[in-house]
């Protein structure tokens, strides 16, 4: 960027006689306004304050500073002349401003023609007086050139009109002496004075004040000089009618600066610069004021622009310095870069080798991290899988070991119990065998050892046979199970064992997630060179995320893991892909699911060793279904017991067999209510408020909600309506951390599967016995306490409500249950469980204890005590009290304490 040429800086000294009056302030403003366009001028201002001696000293100071030019506005001509001549003789250009000196040794003069100012005022005075009248003149500083010239010009104008007479001329040096007294006397003594000519507007305003005090404002007309803008200045005074006119006397500040610049820049200039004058009266005062206002606005805009220019100059200077710094830094950087390039080239080979090694290390690191991440995820999935596998195995093991232990512990076993228990053992043994078989298939798939053993057979008959195996199960659950096909037969090469497992898994899923009364339709048709098998149900369906991962190994989505989805579907896809086919799923939440299998026709896609199989089915699954159906057909023996004495036990278990077994085993001693999901169990707990709850930790099922056993326990223990109910958790996870988690949720007992029936029954009996002891301990206490926070809060709230409404005879169980936010049944069961008494008995006991206290501790009459304890009359209170205490209130009051 090229440098901008620097402008030479000049120093201009300005000595003004005073800056105290508005005219000279305006002069300085005009000078500064003009100088704003020339930032290269250094302007030095000295204010003499109206003192000639001080002004001489200040001019000498400016001479000593060697200013390039001197502007002088003399306070008085003669005292200032020698020092001005001295400056001029030393080669300093001097401009005389406004008032002259007594010498012609100066470079230029700038100022108005004061003779013309006086002449203009005299001419306008003749116009106002119409050629006849008496006039008083008030001068400027005595002896100043302005005072002399203005008086001379005024006299020239009025002397040409014989009818106008100057009565006297008063000295108006306003800042040193006052003419108020002389003018007052003159106006009072000579009432014929009609006009006052003041050589400046400030003097004219003083004269107006005097006339106003004397009441002469209408008779005496006043003319001023200066014509400055601003409040109480000449233009404002004319506009307000205080002055008839003012002679505009330019300050010459702008012209002085322009002349000074012309001199400094060696340009042509005028030695004598006469400023024009004009008269401002009522005819042109408004336009003159508007012009001045416009000039003031423009000047403000100019000053803003100048400020903006200054800011831009500062920005430019800053950016220029920054640019120089950047250029210098860039040069240094280029030099350093060149040096670095030289070093780089000298070691380029080493750097390339190092970069190659770093790249290989990074790739190895990324690969290690990727493999590590995969291994970590796989490990987590497998650990989770094995955790759920233990749960899957423990449930059938419980249903094998528990009935077996029961049979062994009994001395006499009825044929019915023996057959029922052995059927349950057989069914769950087949279930365990199927789980083990799936695990082995999974191991073969992981090892890549799964092989097809296909044979050509009728796929329609094959599918029909499998569906027939599920017929009894469908009839049991009232599910519409159908095979829909228009093919009487269809030969197909397939591995019967593997396709049997695939269809068994899909149908099992259908039965698991389809409600009673639903449908499961199997469609079989031919599409070009493929056979399509579809298994459709109207069950609960899948979410979008579950569909996307339906065939992923170990995936369970947001639900609890189960082998049917965790392994079964993954193995099904593996088996179908071995057939070079495809399997897919379409599902809508709460509307149903459709699995579609596509298998190719012919055997061109099969290897020779894959076509050596047999056409027989594996009967394992069929045997399992037969055993399951046999178990389901055996009705449970009715249990006879006294409903009045039996405690209510709520069982929440998702496994149908285990739920049925627990119902059968425990139904002899408890009134059993069983549910399969956490949500249903919670709703039933609110309805019946049972005495005990048994729940599995991991809950699933076709209508399962998001609540597992731990969440259910936590909800039971934190709800005011159910917090008193003991909870026993059954789970396959017996590790210490699982026990701690169950205890934190609020479980009273934590049992692991497989469990011993006798141990379970004794645990339930002990829990109920402890609850009854607790009831007896707190039932008689006036301010009951509880063994947990929720029960304590319930009892405190119950007691407080009763005490608050003790005086209300109509307050009973109905109002109490509404205030507590419980149903009548819930309140009854809650109070009975906590206090071993019903709510009405508890209300009665509190009334009695309150009455006993009032009888012993106060002298209140019976009627007042009856009112305070909620009885309508003293007679009824007496009868009630005697029924419960065997004494009348009076007898109880007289009896000794403790009797």
C-alpha cells in the first residue's frame, strides 16, 4: 500500500481581547468550525479578559513559541500596537481582526466597516422616526476604533435629516461601568426621546430593561448591533419585538482563518477584507433565524462527519500500523519458511519414513480400538445373554425340582397329585431340552458347522402337519389357526429338521404374543421360482426399532430378553439363509406381525453333499406340545378353605406353569389372586389391597407393560394405599448386587429360583405373623407409629383428620375415606392391616380416649364434653361411654387415677 503524503503542520496563535461575550464566543466558534477542515493546523488561543496589559504579555508568549502566524483582536488600539509591530518585524505574519491598531504594520485586516454599521443604523433610525425625533446613542468601549467609526457613520446618516437630533452619547463599556443611572435620568427628564441606538445588542437589551421599568417600551424604539443567533441575542430580540432592528455585524472568524491559510500556503490574499453588513428587522428576522438554525444543523452534521473522519483516520492509522506489523511478520515468516523448507528438504527422506510409520501405527491403533469396541460390545451382549439364559433355565428347573421335592417330602401321594406333578416335570423337561438344543444350534452357527441335509418332499403336507401339532393349543386359547393355500401339493428341496424349527419358532412367537380370541394364519403360495410361506398374527406387534433388529442375535429391544426372540429368530434366519432363501418381518404396533419366508424351487442352488438328507421330522417339538397340552388339560383340584380366615395373596408371574403351580400349592392356605404382568398386578393390588404379594423380578408376556418386579415393588412401597403390604420377590438372579437392588426397592423377602415350596410357605407364614405382631403393638397406641416412612405418614394423617373432625357428629368412615383419597374398601383393608381393627373402631377409640382425658383433666360439664367428642347429646354420650367402659362418665371422673 503506497504511503499517503504527509501535510505540513502549522501553528497559528490567536490573541483575543476577551471571550466573555456571545459575539466573541461566536467568533471563536466560526474560527474552530473553519479549522475543522484543516487538521494540520495547531490553533493556540489566548484570552486577555479585556485587559490590554495581559494581552501584550500573551502576544509575547506566542512570539516566543515561534508561531507561524498571529491573529490579534485588539482590546485597545494604542497599547497593542507596539507588540503587534514587533511580531510583524520579526517576520511573523499578523492578521488584525475586528478592531484596528494604530499602525499599518500588519499583513492583513479582517473586519466589518464600522462606519457603514453606524451609517446603516442611522438610516434605519430616520425611517422609524419619519425624519423627526430625538435619539440617544450608547457607545462601545471608549476610544476603540469600533466606537469611533460607528459613531461617525451614525452621525453622517442622521445629519442629513435636520429633523433628527442626537440628544447625547452615553459610554457603554458594558463590562466595566454601567450607564443605567444616566439613561434612567435622561429618559425621565426628557420625555421627547423616541429612539435609542446601542452599538451592541447587549447594551440594547439593558436599555430595553430600563424602558420596561419606566413603561416606555411603546414610545422608545431601540436599534442594536451584532445580530447574533441564540437566546437573548440580536436576532431573538428582534423576533420578540424588544428591538426594532439590529445591524448584522459579522465576526470575521471564518474569513480570518481563510486569509491565514492563504498566507501560510503562499496563495493570493487581500490585505483589506471588509465584511458585509446588513440590517435585520421584522421583515427579514424570521428567514434570517431559519438560515442560522439551518447553518447550526449543518454545522452539527459537519462536526459529526469530522468526528467520523477522525475515527476513520484513527482506524486507518491503526490498520496501517497493523499492516506494517503484518508485513514485517510476513517477511520474517517468509525467511523462517525458507529456512524451514531448506531443513525440510535436507531431512525429507527421514520425515517420509516417519510419516509412513506414524500412519501404520495410527491404522493399527484404530483397528485395535475398533476390534476392542466390537469385543466389548460382544462381551456385554453375551454377558447379558447368559444372565437372561440363567433366568430362562431357572424357571423350568424350578417347575421340575419343586414338584419333585414336594412328592419326595409327602408320605402319601394321591394318583392325581402324582400324575399332575409328573406332567409338569415332563413339560418343563422338554422345554429345557429345547433350550439346550437351541444353544447347540447357536454354537454350530457360530462355528460355521451348520450343514443342510435336504430331501425333496411335499412342503404343503409338511406345513399342515406342523400346524396340526398346534391345534389343541389353539383350541385351548380360542385362537383361529388356519393354513391358507391354493396348492394341493408342492415338492420342494428342504431340510425337514431345520424348517421344522423355523416354523415352530414363528408359531410359538405367534401364540406367545397373540391374545385369546385372536388369529394366526399361515399362508403358502408359489411366486415364479419361489415358495412363499407367511405366518401372520394380530398380536401386540413390534416397534420400529424391534423390527429393525428382530433377527439380530442377543437383541431384545426395550423388553426383557427371551430365547424365542433372542435366539429363535436369529437361528431361523440362519437356517433360511442356508436354504439360499430369505426371511423378513412386517409389523405394526398393537395390530399384528407377519413373517415372510421365501425358498427357491429346484435343487440347482444346493451342493451335492447338501442333498443327502431324510424326509422325517424331528419329533422333539411335537412331544413337547403333547406334554404341554396334557398338562393344560389337567384341571386344578378345587381347594376348600375358610375364606374368612384365609389371607389374600397376590401372585405376579409371567410364566403360566409357575403361576399355576404357585396357585395350586399356596391355594390351600391363602386366598389366591394371580396376574401375569406388572401393570395388571399393580391395578389388582389397588383393587383388593392384598395381605401379601409374590412377584417375579423379570416380567414379560403378550400384554406386558414397561414395569418389572423391582419397579412394581418400589411403586407398592411408596404409595400410601399399598405401602403396608409385604412383598416377596422371586428371581433367578441370586447375586449379592441383585439382592441389594431388591432390598433398596423395598422388598421384604428375596428368594431365588429354584425355590423350596416348604421354605416359601414358611416364609409367607412368618411374614404374616410379624405383621400381626406389629398390628397388636401399635393398635392400642393413641398416636400410632409405623415401621416405615409411608406407613407413619398414613397413620399420622389418619389420626390428624379424626382429631380435626372429632366435634362433628356426622363425621364417619365415608367422609374419612374421601379426605384420605381412598375408597372405602381400601381404607378398611389399610387400617385393618396396620392396626388390626377397622376404621370405625379406631374412630371410636379416639373419641373415648379424648373423653377420658377431658373427664380427668378438666371440670367441664357433661354436655360440653359430649359436644367436644362428637355426640349429639349428653345422654347419648353417657350411654356410649358406659357401654365401652362399664362406668358412667361421673363414676369414671370420681374414680382414682389408673382405675
